[in-house]
């Protein structure tokens, strides 16, 4: 009888215990579950994940580690990430030291991740641009260069799932055709902007490859540096000083730049400082009406992201009739 008087709280204890169970219906929980039908792939960035999804189709279940607006340059492992690494059948990273947060870098190496940029670099180092005593990791900004990742993705999926090798090869081939078309479309669109107007100023140094591939005419070495400038250096957490501001103002005046491009995941403080400094010296400068996507994808696919960037750059630098856009 002594225990019976506590019986009334039993339903509440039951309900509380239900609440403390992990939610098995979140997308992450679904990805973490055992699955014999699909390869579970952990990819560091959305841009790389997008290519993996295209090649893998419904044979793969992809999870992006550094999603949304997080900064891949400084990302460190958080609670729960180690479990994702343990669950993954395959781990794919951008490489070229983009993911340079110490804890993440160490785990990627320990788990023998496929570093796409490093694979391409090892065969064709001449295709890459130097930056801060290393290699510029933002190679997705040149579609023709990023598309060289596709054969490595196909190969990795075939190795993990040989029974469907042919499927991966076919989808990889289709993706290469799509990327080739995208590269061509961006080149055509940029060529409509007169060369003297093709100047890009962004928050951080993510657009070197874009400038080399799409903004200069003959692609001569170093030419693209004339057409692209970013005050915050390679990593968006860089601080901007008075000397940087003066350098940008000189560039703006010399090349008659009238617009600077904000990036979706970076504070606009530095660019606003530059705009204010220009105004105080009688130089008119404004922010772009739409943000560019640099280190975060924003759109539903890599192809859409690059189309967005090309469209924004073209419409800001040299507006043309919308029919001529894509
Ligand atoms: Zn970056």
C-alpha cells in the first residue's frame, strides 16, 4: 500500500522517459542509422557534396559536415561529429588545406578522407594558384578545374560499391557534360561585359580562380590579379587595416570600380568601411544588390550556385537585357 500512493506519477515518468529518447526522425538520425542499401558518405562542404549527390544518385546518402553559413576555413569538430566520422562509409573533403581547423584536419587524415583538390593538384600542380605560402583552396570557383573532381568521386564510389560501377560511371559522365556546359555559359556571359568593366572586389579571396577563368581575356599568368581584389585575404576572419583600405581605394579609383560584392556568409563591415572611406575622399562606391556565394553554397546545387554568382556579377558590372542572361 505504501507504494500505491506513488502510482499516480507513473504516467508522467513514462512521458518524460519518452522525451529523453533521441529523436530518430531528424535527417541526421536517419543518416546515422544502419543501412545496407545505400552508401553513407560524409562530405565536408556543400559544393563537394553536390557533386557526390549527382554521381551517387539514389545509391548514396550524403551528409554535409560544414553546412549552411559555417566557415570551412576555421571549422573545428563539435559534439557529435566524431560519431558521423565513425558512421560514414566514405569521407570526402575539398582539401588544399581549406579545412584547416586542427581537430577537423587531424580526423580527416586519420580516417583517410578523399581530398579532391589534393588529388588534382598531385597530377596538375600548374593549374592551381598560390596564396599565403600555400595553394588557394577555392578551386570550385573555376568550373573546369572543379569538374576534375568527378572522376575521383566516381572511382571512390565504384571501389565502395563495385556492383553498381556502371551506374556511377554513367552519372559521372553526365555530370561532366553538365559542368562543361555551365563553364561555357559562364564564359559567354562574362564575355558580354567589356574587359575594362570586369573588375571584382569581394570580401575575401575566394574568387581568384573565377577571375582567372572568366574575367581575363587571354588567361595570361598574373593578369587576373589586376581584375580581382579582396580586403580580408584568404580567410574571412581576417582583419582589415588602414593600409588595406588605401590599397582598395587606389584600385577602385584606377579601374573605375563602382560596386563591391558582399558574400552571403561574411559580415559586410569591411566592405562598408571601404565604402565610407571612399565617400570621404569623394569616390562613389556601393554594395552589390545581391550577395555572392563563396564558401557556402546557398543554392540547391553547385551548378545553381555558380549560375547565381555569374548572374549577379554580370548584372552589377554591365546590365544587359535579361533574355541574354541565363
Ligand atoms: Zn574562403
